[in-house]
C-alpha cells in the first residue's frame, strides 16, 4: 500500500530542556474541533519515541509532560488520522545553549625551530559545540589564557575568524631555544 503523505496543518514550538513544572501547555491547535474530536492522535512524543512527552486534549490544547533534547530531536511530528485521512502537526524544538565547546584534543604538542619567522602559523586548533549550528548557542571565542614560561622574546596570539571553530596560533618577536 502506498504510504500517504500527511498535510502539515499546524505547528507549535517547544523549548528543549525545559524543567517544568509539568505538565505545561504548549498551545492550542488551530484545527477544526470536529477533527480533534473524531481523529485518532498519535506519533512522536505520544506513542512513538520519544514517548510520553506530549498530550493533546479534546479541546486541541497540547501539553508537555517531560523535557525534550534538541540535540536528539529537532522536531516531533504528530498525526491526526481517521480511516485514510491523515493530517500532521509539527512541534518544532527550540535549541537552548546547554553544551559548552570542547577542543578536539586535550593537548596539542608541536615542535618548531627557534629560527621560525614571526607570523607563521604554528598550529591550528579546533573546538566544536553541539548546540544548533550557525546560531549564537554554538558560537565561541578562542583566546590564550596564559603562556608558560612567560615568553620574553615571543608574544603568542590566536586568530579566529568570527563564527569559525578553528583558531591559529602564531607569535610576534622571536623564539629562543636557550
Ligand atoms: Ca539538549
Ligand atoms: Ca553552546
Ligand atoms: Ca542545545
């Protein structure tokens, strides 16, 4: 049997990691009362994973019963069906900043000649943040916190283009092996 495509007739939003108190109301469906009363309501967040997050009452009010994780589910799609008629409602999950950026390595160990010219890129570091890509929640600024031993002849700096995950380390001055 050909799988019928359901019309998306409405959508609501839900913030991830919401701490309640539960249940709380997400909103009202803007759907004919007759449909809400006569159609079976099922789908993600109800009887499909992640189960038990949502409920819809007979007035078309949608409630949240548990928190949801944006990094796992960006959208929950619920269906209202009666015989062969199916309509869908999307619950768009809104990201919050619940992940800190992490470097791809704990220690970067590199060797450079003391004759290395200033301004040369010594290495590139990478960090990633699991929140929604392209938003402020996933952006971070790399900076040098300290240099040890405190260099007398070389001044290290990091360059990172806005919104990028990588930073390059270089120095001004000169390196001295001794
Ligand atoms: Ca999360
Ligand atoms: Ca983040
Ligand atoms: Ca997040």
